[in-house]
C-alpha cells in the first residue's frame, strides 16, 4: 500500500533530490531507517521510473497532464461460460477449466493503478509487488508469464482494458482502439533494473481489438 501511495504521489519527472524527499517521508511507513531509505529505496524508485516500458518510453518521461492515477470504474456486467470460452479461445485464462459452471451478474467496480498517455496512445499500468526471488533473474518473461496465468492477472487486465476502452470511447471523438490503445504494462517492481534492462520485471500485452469488442458486447448485456 505504501509503495502504491508513493508512486501515486511522485512526479515521475522529478529530480533525484525531490524523489529522495518523498521517499524519506514514506520510509517510516515501510519500516526503513533513514540510511536504508537513502541507500536502497531512492535508487529502487529511480530504477522503476527509468526502466523502458516499450514503445519508446519509461515512466520518467510521463508528466502530470499525461497520467491518471487510481482511475475508478463501475459498470453493470454479466459473466458466464460464454465469456470464459471466448477468453480462453483467444489464449487467456489458461488455468481455468472450460467445464466450470460460471453464471453471475452485478456491478463490476475497480481501480486501475495508472493510465498514461504517450505519443497519443493510452497505456494501462499496474504495479505488482510480488516477491519472486532475490535475483533479477527471477523476474524473466517466462516467470512473469507464469505469475500472470497462475493469479489470473490476464482476466484482471482484460477487465481493465474494457473499462479504459469504454472511457476513451466516451471521451475521444472518432475513437479507434487500434490507433489509441497502447496496451497493458504490469510492473513487477522488485524486478525492475532501470535503463540498463528493458525486459526484467515488465510484462506487456495488447489484447486484440476483436476480443475487447466482443467482451464489450457480452458484459454489456442487460442484467436479468
């Protein structure tokens, strides 16, 4: 919670001095001494901000007007086996059995950690503090993919993608998913190494537009 709050408060383009000031304030909440904060936390946050996220940018290049922190969403939805079969057909929810009986409806609500805009494309950013091991080698793409599948984070970010898709469609004239939505970035914070590495700790995906449109149709049906 403290890490999420820290990243929400920090201006990504801040100097090391400003970042250090914010980190020291949060060090108490994280149980860190002043020395630990200066030696570890500041450099860790700097690594997170400097790690390339693909498509030519890192968080350090995002200014305040191009980000929305903790975007809240609510929408009525229906979730059933038809939806699960569709998602599995597209390569998601690999550890979910097709014969499971799923049939419920209600109101989907959630918070997206961060939405950023870069080169007129919008990206979903989700912070993950999962501990996968003490080495950066534990945060390879293979290991991140396994965590995504095991925890069903893919379903989570499909819901996030649908929420952002609906938001952008309502906000942007002549909105087009393919040219406007940049994809998903799940940042496994413990594995991010800064500008020296562009793979460790960063999981990326761009759900196909056809899937998001189909989810929009299925989940948008009238609740019985």
